[in-house]
C-alpha cells in the first residue's frame, strides 16, 4: 500500500460483490494502472453471488482486474468459529502465499471474516489495511490514497451493479437492502478523489511461557556433577602441566598451556551457559581442592607439583580464573528479551 508501482502485489477482501467498487475501486484501478498485481476475494458464495457473475466480471474489467475469486462455500457458510474459521483463514493464507502479497486490504464488517484474514496475514507477515471513512477512524492514523485520476473507472464499476447501486453523477445510493452491508449508509455517498484506510495491528499473542527455575534437587545434582568435572580437570591438569616440547633451544611448556586453557574454558563456559554461580563454585572447589591435595608431598616423598614456575602458575592461575569468573557481574538481558 505504498503505491510504489509494479512491485505491489495486493489482495483485496470484501464480503460480497459490489463492495470492492464502492470502498476500494479507485485504489484497485490505480494499482492496476501502475502495473501492480491485484486479486479480489469475496466472502459471499452461492446464491446472489453466482447470479452476479456477469456484473462482477463487468466491474472487474472496468477496474482492470483479471483475477477475482470466491472463498470456499464451506468456510463461509457457518457463522460459528471453529474448524470453518480455520478453513477460512487457510483459504485467505493460500492466496496471500500464492501471490507473495505485499499487502492485504479488507473492506468487510464481518468480524469472523476479518479475524480470519488478519490472522492469515499475520502468519505470513503481510500488513493489513482496512477501508475506513475518515469519520469512522477518529484517533487512528489514516492512510489516504489519491484516486482522483481513477474516479471514472470507479463510477463505471459501480454502474456494473444496477441491483446494488444507483449512480447519479458522483453520487451513489444503495438500492433495496444494499445499505445494510458494505459499510454503506442509507444516505447517498459522494464519490471523491481519495480513499482512506487504517493499518490494523496483528493479533496479540500470548507471552511465551517462562521456563521454571531449576529445583533444589536438580541444582544439587548439577553441583555434584560440576564438582566431579572439576576434580577430573584437576587430576589431568596436574599430571600434564609439567609436559614440555623442545623446539631447538626453546622448551615450550605445552602441558601447562593446555591445562590452563582447559580450566579457563571450563569455568567460563559453565558461567556463560548456565549462569549459575553455585554450579561454577562447585566445579571450582573440585578443581582447586584437587590441585591442593596433589601439591602435598605423599607418604613416599613424591611430589606431583614440584617447585618452580610451572608448578606456581598451575596453583595460582586457576584460583585467579575461578575468582574472576565467580565475581563477574551478570549482564542484564536487553529489553524485550526473556
């Protein structure tokens, strides 16, 4: 509905034939003259709609429309929501998807048809515009379409429905019971050079359920598991931290580097993924407790963490990393996120 020319692909939905000419005829004609694709859908099916086929074809020809359709009778017939409502929404969605529509324009007062159409458009992220007179859209943002160059086509389309509208110059009067639908008033309607719409908001969705906080038992089990992982890393790191690889005159402490990188990745990863300081603390206690125990001299006099720079770094750096990870503040979620 930005009237950008041939890039537009717009579906117009009305209750019954004749509404499209009265409410949106100028917009349809303007879109078609710009090369845009237009499909007109009618909710009425059978009875009068079938007998109006010739009138509809004549009106569509005046507006330049070659594709107009009736919604399935089974979906339209029942006034009650339920499976038929879903079938109605599915029928509208099929047309929107087939066209890859850029907008849906509705001119219906039928709440069931309107709700189905808005729901179908929302699933495909198609904006919805409803035909509204200015007097009926007080307090709403109006989208005004200049159709002054297409008033004659609109009047000729209205004249194609002599059983619905009586057209005198630029004045339209409903014939018989026609005033009861299409938003038409019993008073004469003067056809002007502007058609107005309001953009409808998508239906409100229920907020996504918030995941329940883990219970005490599950947190305790996770803490025990994290403690055991910390113990395992402490044992493996202690055994590996003295490993070196000579490269020429340089001796690289590969074991120490891998052990420190592994410990850092473990603690930081737990904090980022789980965000639970208690679980990270359990892991750190298992890691640091194991390093401390293995740094003690055994009864046989052997030492797994001998004095020296590698041993000092292996006992100090994991402690610093654990302290920083536990003390790091939690980053608040951005507004609008869970």
